[in-house]
C-alpha cells in the first residue's frame, strides 16, 4: 500500500516535469525565470585580478585640468580605495592622496613617471586613472554630469604596464542622472552631484577588479 507521503512528492515531480514540457513545447519564454533562479542574477566578471600580495596605490591623473575642484579627485580616489579594501583585493593600500601630492609637487618639472610616483610613496602597484573629460550639469543643454577616464595597472617596481594590453588604458564613462534643473540652478546641489559622480567613478574603478552584479555596475 502506498502512503500519502509517498504520493505527494511524486505528484510534485510529475507536475513540474509536465509544466516544463508544456512551456518548452508551446514556445513560451518561461524558462528564463527558471534559469535565473538556478544561476542567480547576471554578473560581470573582473577585467583584471590585482596582484593580491603587493602594496598598491590609486592615482587619479588629470593632465588637462578637466576636474574643477581637488575635492572631486579626492572623492574619486577614496571611493576606489574603499571598494578595493572592502573586497580585500590587495595586501595593503597606500593613501592615494600621498601619490596625488607627489604628482602635484612635480607638475612644474613633469619629469616623474607613474612608476616613480608609486615608488615615492612605497607602492609596488599603481592603479592609474587618467581623466579625459569631466562634464558638468547644464539644464540649457539637458546635459548630465559625467566623467570619462582610462585605467591602467602599473608595476612600479619593474616600470611596466600590467594591464590592459593596450597601453592607452581601459576606457570608462560614468554618468550621473540627477534632476538636472535643480542641479544646474543650485550651487549646493551641483557640488553634491559632482561629489556623488566622483564616488561612483571611484567605485567603477574598483569594480574592474572583481566580479559584481550587472545591476550594481556603474560604468557605461
């Protein structure tokens, strides 16, 4: 004699198989949600794995003075540092503001390489972001604040670019979508939006080096 406890799981399995067969045979797109729950939400793989046992520093370079205020560069550096430390991507992280001070003190001569700046602050690896453009919000042109930059990972010890293969760098664009009218017409709101943009850009740098969810991805 078959008990009710034996029949119930069998019925559930048969119902599930019948439903799966029905969905696939009718051409309905019901398998997407099933696969989603099995595999989890879509993810973006790391572009590059940082050498975990080496000391790193984040350098945000603005050779054409695109960023209007130093505080924005600092916010970008600190956000990248926080993300890298949160994920324990390197053994140790030197303050990026130290590298920024070294770079700015050398601006008149311009003789120091990125590797030399790294060595000056006792870092073995430099995560080097070069700013190409910084766009401020403009209500007249419906313009959203955005920053475009390129990222490289430099071996300061051996004077070489570890990543990417293209020495010009890995391009990123980060855009903030605020209430443009408010941002453009209010100085305080504009400042806050620029700092938020910098924080997002810094986190986008960190995201290059670890797997993360598509919905968390900040760069275009």
